[in-house]
C-alpha cells in the first residue's frame, strides 16, 4: 500500500484523500454502448450466420445462431439496417462481449 499514490475525491466542494485498492484499479472501465455493434452477451460457438455483408435486414429478423450452454440462441436484428462487417465465422468460439457484427441504421 505504500507504493500507491494518494488520490483526491471532491464531493460538494469537500476534498477527501483516499487510496484505491488493486481491485478498483483493475476494474473494467464503463464505456458508452454503441447500438450499431452487436456483441455476444454470453460466450459460445457460432452455429450459423444468416446474413452477408452489405445486406439490408428488417428489425426482428434472425441474423445468426449462437450456441451457448447447450442451447441455441437466435440473435435478431434490433432495428432496420445494413450489415457493414461480420467479425465471425461459422464454428468460431467467441468470448463474452465479442464484437460479432457491425450494422448501420437505414430508413
């Protein structure tokens, strides 16, 4: 603890001195969600990709099948859009929060 730098937090104009523990310093930093990215919400295996790059897809249409925990998860398009980039292949094992598909909204 001696090698940690002292940090200061200001709350309602009161200044408090503190030190952050290693767990806090190693935390995953929050980032603003990008609704044009479809990420995996659970680790699994890509079973089937139902779309191609450049394809226009309606809201609610199935875009891929992700197998996780011996269950098939049907991933659907969140809004009407165009598939910009596929970052996956059939049979690929992916971790949680993996960027699978990049999309662009269309009207």
